[in-house]
C-alpha cells in the first residue's frame, strides 16, 4: 500500500451509495453534448458514457481536491429509458505509482435501485500537480 497523499483514497475504500435522478432533459443534454444523433437518443435511452461522469461525481463525494481523470473503461450490461432513478456505488480497487505519480483506480456500478447493474465504470485518477 502506498502512503496516503492529498487527493487519493486507500485501496478498499467504499464509495456511495450516491442516488441520482436523470430526467429526460438531462439525458438528452448528455447525448447533445457528445454530438450524437442516433435512434437510441430519439427513443429516450440513457446515454451509457454518462457513467464516466457519474464515477467522477461519486469520487467527489469523498475528495474535494482536484483530480485528473486519466483513463476510463465502461461496460454496458443493459439499457434503460429516461427518466431514471440511479444509484452509483463503488470502491477503490487499486493504487499504483507510475513515473513518480500516484494513481488510484475506482470501480463504480450504476444501477436502478434494487436492480441489476446498467453499467460498470472503471476510472483511473491522479492528483493535479501543485
């Protein structure tokens, strides 16, 4: 285990639950922000890459220091139409040192309350250099 530094959490730290409601309008803003015109957008399906943003929000519930989001992997398990009441939960799966910088990896699961996951998001963060 690496020594603690400002801006990172220890391996195994649990995050959440973070409940969020995604309205139809908010979901459409995600699609629009990505510049995507797709039949799934017109049908009101939730925009899966929003899981990356939800992972950042989850981390920010525990850390106020600025972080760089350096990597992202997303697994989509199923779809859902907006509006939706989502719950984001996760934990720090790993800490590592690369080129004299410390990093943490967070795995977050986005689901509907009490249901199977919609998305699994794995994100890597490092503190902003001061």
